[in-house]
């Protein structure tokens, strides 16, 4: 299996922390030397191992923000 290369360009914030110290984070990540995208996934305490996640373009992140704003406005 080919190695996945990544660089966390900007750490935006931690959404939650598990009892084992893994953090679910929103970051701007460059995968395999490509343009960075917004990324939500779990990271090990030392930041070297990751779980499955979701990668979003800026446009997708904006669409998600609008959906969440509408969801909160209804409550």
C-alpha cells in the first residue's frame, strides 16, 4: 500500500477529545502535495496516526456552514 503524505497547514480547532486522548479536529491539510483542503478527522495524541475523516473544499465547507446555521436557527 502506498504511503499517504500529509501536511497540516493550519490547525483550526479541536471539536472533542476521547478518553484515550485522540482529538477530533478541523484542520487545513495538504494531502500528497495537493492544494490544502478542510479536514475533519480524529488524530492520535502525538499527531502521527489518523482515523477516517471527511475532506471538504472551501465551497463545501461554506455550504456545510450554511446548513448548520439553518439547523440552529430552527431550534
